[in-house]
C-alpha cells in the first residue's frame, strides 16, 4: 500500500467496494455520482473531498475510519 494519504484512501475505497460486492456503477448511484467518478477516486486521479469520503462511507455502510489510513505516518502531498 502506498504511503500517500490519497492513495491509501483510494485503495481502501476499492477494497471496501469489492468487499461489499458492488460495482462502481452501483456505488456511484448510491452516492449520487457517476461510475467514472468512482473509478477516478479508486485510481487516485481525483482528490476526494470530505463530503465524498462521508458519502462513500454511508453508501458502503461502514465508518469513515475504515477508509482512512491505519497509521498516522502517512504523508500528505498537495
């Protein structure tokens, strides 16, 4: 797993979506966004807002903390 904050979130988002056995299209529909947007978040080509983070967690029925890094040593790059 990468050490960049957004990369970690992207990887965890994909893992949680796959664990829930839903498609990008279905997750997007639950969050009010397109499949393309979900894909962009999952490959870290789009920066995630706090609002989107909460939407994903709610749609996946998980705590937001499951999408965040486990360690505080993750680097934030801008």
